[in-house]
C-alpha cells in the first residue's frame, strides 16, 4: 500500500461543512473568516461565537464587518448583496468560551452539537502577562469548554489554536509534539495537578488580598496620603479609595503570581504557560476529543489577503520595529537567533488545510506554523531591515530636517543586552540628570537658569518614563530575541498536499527583504503605529453597510456543495 | 553587405554618467551600520582612491578590487537599499544627457545597445530601469556569503583589459557584426574594446585614450552634461 499523501481539495472538503468559530473578533479569526467567505462561498454554515446577548451580539458582528478593513474585499465583491451573502452563511451565536456550555443557551447548544463538523477555536487572551484569573479562564478553561462541547457533539472535532512558544525557555529544534510529562525546564508536570495548583495559587492570592490586615494597612496608607495632601478623608471616600486600591493590588498580584508560576516552570510568560496547559489538558482527553493543536509562531502582516500589509493591534514585532525608528539604537538581540515570523494570510491558509485534514480524519496532533524551519529569518537581519525601512521612510517623509538627515541614518543595531549604551544605563543616566536638574543645582545660579533647568527636568523625566516602558517591552521580548535559539519544526502540514494553488502553505516562497520593506513595515506604519502613538485608527466604511438579516433562507450545505462558484462570480 | 546584426557598446563611466565607482564605494562605506564601521570603511575607501586613480589609465582591475573591499561584511539588504538611495539621490544628478542622446540615436539606428560598467549590479540594474534603450548590461558583481558581501568581485571584473576579450565572445554568441558596430568609451583600458569595432569613438577620454585616439584617428567627443 502506498504511503503517498493524498491531495486534498480545500473547496471540496469544506463545501457544505458547518464550522463553529471562536475568537472571530481577533486578528487571526477575522482574517480566516474573511478569507473563507471570499474564497469558499460553498462553505456550509459558520457559527460565530461572540460574547454578548441578543441583538447586541448581532450589532457587534455587524460593527466588525462594517468597520474592519479585513472585510473590504468582501464588501467590494458583493456590494449591495453583502448582507444576503453573509447572512446565508453566518449565524452569530451569543456565548462565551470561558463559560460552561460555551455560554450558549440550551436550544442553540443542542442544535450546534448536531450540526457542527469542526470547531475552530481561535479565542484566547494574547496579553503576555495578564491577570492569571483571566488567562486561566480564557486560555485554559475556554479550551476545556470547547472540548466539553466537542465531546458531547455528534461528530465534531476541534482545531485548537495555540502558539509555537508553548515550547518555553529552550533552545534548538522544537518538534511538533506535545510534551506531557515535564515542563520546559524539566520539572515533572501533570496537567490536572498543574491546573489544580494554579487554582490553589489564585485562591491563595485572593485570600491574602481579602485578609483584614491588608485592608487595615491600605486604609492607614490612604489616610496618611490624604493627610499629606491636606485632605481629611471622610469614611466613604476612604473606603472607596481602599476598594480601588485593593482591586488594583489584586490584579497586580494575580499577574505576578501567573508570571512567577510560568517562570518557575520554564515558560517566559503567562500567555505561553496557559496555552501550554490547555494543550496538555486537551491531550489528556485525546481518547474522547478528536483535536489538533495548531501553533502559529509570530503572526504578522498579510502578504496578500485581505491586502498586502494588513495588521492590527500590538503584535510581537511591531514594538521592536517601532523602536528601531526612534533614537534608541541598541536592540538586545543575538545575531543568528530566529524571530519566527509568519504572515497572517499564510496562517489562515494553513488553518484551512488542517481543518480539512481534521474533517477527513487525517490530522496529526500538532501543527506548527512558522517560517524558521523553512525560511530562516535571523533577528539581526530583521533589526537591520527595520532600520533600513525607517531610513527609506524618514528620508522622504521625515517631519523635519533632523529626522530626514540624522534620524534616518541613526541605524538600530542588534546588540548585547549588556552593551554600555543599553536602555537601562541610558535610563539611569537620564534619571541622574533629572535629579540633578531638580535638586542638585547650586543655590547661587540665576533664577532664569533655574527655570530653564526645571523645564528641562520635566522633559528628561518624561524621557525616563518612556525609557522604562521601552525597557519593559525589551524584557518581554528578550526570550525570543536574545535568550533562546529556537527553530520550530513545520512539516506536519506537508502531509496534506493541497490541490488549489491559492491555499498552499509555502513560507519558503517569502522573500524577506521585500516582505519587510514593502509589505510589513508600511502595514505597521498604517495600521499599528497610530495605536502606539495614541493617534486615531484608520477605519473602513463600506458604501452599503452590512446588516445581518434575521431570517435568511439558509441554503443547504449539500445544495451549495454542488454549486462551487467563486465569490467574485456570485457578486456578479 | 552583411545581414548580421550590429551593436553599440557604451562604457557607462565617463560616457553615460559622470561619476565612477569610487564615489559609489565611498557613499556605501559612509552608510555602514554603526559609527565605527562607517568610519573604518569610509577611511578604507578613501585610502583606496589614490590607487584607483593611479591605475585608472591602465588596468583598472586591481583598482576595482581594492575599491570594492569596503563592501566587506555589508549585508545584501543594506547594499540593495543604499543602491536605490545612491541612484535616486546621487547618480541621477550625474547622468550625462549627451550620452543618453547617443544611446537614443544608436537605438534609433537599429543597433543592439550594450552597456558595460564598473559599477556593481545592485546600482547599475536600478540605473538601467531609467535607461529605456539598453538591451544588455554587463557590470561588476559582488560576491556574497550568507547574505553578506565578502568584499570580492566575481570574475570577470569589468574595467580592465578583459573588455576587449569579452567583446569578442559577446559578438560570437550574439552573431554581431563588429565591423559595422560602434563603441563609446573614455578610459585607457578601453583601448582594446574600441579597437575591435568598426566605429570606435573616444568620449571624454583620459590622457592615455586621448593620445591613442588621436594617433588612430578615431573620432573624439567631449561633453560635460
């Protein structure tokens, strides 16, 4: 018998299939949804799970489709018929992955259990070090609730979107497997025990915060501070302030507890730790829940779909690229380390391939989706490309001569974190200058100079705060840029050759220079940097706004599956 | 009369553009990543300038090799981006309109247009986009290893006496009738190139070529723009 992989047709496999999508408002979820609707109109029904209730959920979905540029190609292809086209293929379901039964009402859940062929679970909290309760609820319990749904469904399986960085603090070649018995630093680990341990940690932090002694200390602190400012706080005011402080303290302690636990086990942050825990818990149920874990690396700007350069929010390379365009020069990065970047549309194509493999019962357990194994991009090259991209931009569009002539040539460099001009040393130096300007000036200097020094100290003080933020960002990315040399195996997907060329996953075809300079950086500049700078974001407004029709006549999956027509033709 | 096609060969430096490889090398060296590298490589390029000038009227192969050493360890990404900047900001101001007019006329006369340049391909390919009449561009190529220039030029190095040998091979491959072909060049080492065509022309020639052209009774052209 031949072991040759069977070529699969994405369109034929997904025709008439019903998919439950979580995380549709996220970066990957939106692009996948738009791509499938654009390229596979013969899809059965996509149930989009969104948080909220009743009409509010539908309005939220309409807002996403009407404001996000991701759906521009769809609007342009369907123009006046967009509402009809989408409503025939999408059902928005009110729910919440962090709730049992995915927060769905009983009738809907029962219907979906019968109908759904596969769940694409993209929902998750992607903040690196959030409140551990939120990370647990979203990343771990969310996955478990999806698994519960799949286990009780008639025939569904689940594609769980995780991250390559569940590998944690480790070096070398990371294979496409789930390590079930130990953490990245070798600590023995059992998924259920770890989940219980995490709940214990949360309960401990909560108990400490609820301790009456904590409240007494906080109250004393508040009263003292108010007195220092000359205020006499009444009981209600003090109680309100203590309540706020307790909540803030609890959030901070919860975030720290998560980070501490993650680091103790060898994960760089809470995000990767909770994503890894979700994988481990899913694996424990692999005899009852048919699942595949999909691990994208660093998901970045689209190559082509919805259009070249599409990106949004705070992503991994964005802050680093942004820094490379400032006066800050020494990016802590080890020459030769990979920063595994993969365009979002490549990720979405890979998602569709693995979904098909799951539907056909041919899926592997883990799929890593990155570029380091197939088209290596070292972080020092990326740093130089970022500097060159800023150079190209500033030369022509710098706001003044200083930017056009000097900043454009002020190249960022990959450097050792201990470099004498590292951000910590610069911050310390600037802090000392600030202190001198504020308190260290001789008494005898003229008042004009003193005023000038006061003004200058405000500028340097603000600089110190900004440098502190930069320091935090760099520390967050250090595991990826400096500490570890990881190459993520990305071969499982090759077991599923694809018939349609436009759905093939081929990171080896990416030409990094043109991608970085002509696609990614202009995309970041347009869609992400305004957010970093608190500037208004560009939105999209279609000519005919989309409305989710309440009672569209759903075309049966079977009938559509026999009429495979490209979206553009349907638009005509 | 021969039915073979004819060609017009142009040496870029001195005929089509007024700036040469030393300016490009110094520009690139001055834009290296990091202040120390910039200073070091710019100094290196500066130091190689006299040697290049000394050899300029004879065999420029060694001069070219020395001038291009300042590219050593420079990434291909940086060279490509800086080449674009160099062409847009520097070289576009140095293009000689009279030379471009020669190109245009040669093309109108039905000749195959071949440009030879000592410049590196990253720069010259971009310039070629601006010269619409060029059929073939032959220029120097940097050697790269792991995405970084080694500082060496790949053979054959354009600029030396190899130009004449190369021209014979080119004519054989493309079945060019050299006796009815034209060549325009301005440097001493181009003597062999010019001597192989039926219609040589010394353009803005240096001392060596001017003397030889006069003795051979070749046409001379001088222009500055």
